């Protein structure tokens, strides 16, 4: 993420030569941010843990994970 921001700054501000590949990198920065937010959401609610452990400790997380409850 830092590399993409640095590339956009150097190519756009310093060199003043922002090409199609830089636009692709900028769109990937947006996509990457959404992907990371989704990953952290799932990890917060027990994704990656064994289902028996989730059901034992926090059974309410299963409904959040299965239907992505937006009322949080």
C-alpha cells in the first residue's frame, strides 16, 4: 500500500508523467483498501477459527459472518 502511494506521488507530483499504468495502480489501491477492510471485518468476527470454537465461545458471530449484519 505504501509502495502504491509512493509511486502515485512520484509519478504524479514529481515527474508529472501519470500514465495508464499509474491509473491502474491507483484503482488497485482503492480495490486493495476495500479488500483489507473486508479481511479485517471477517477476522474480527472469528473467520479462520474452527467452527466448534466459534459456536462455543461466540455463537452470535455466526449470524454476522453468514449474512454480514450491517447494523453494527
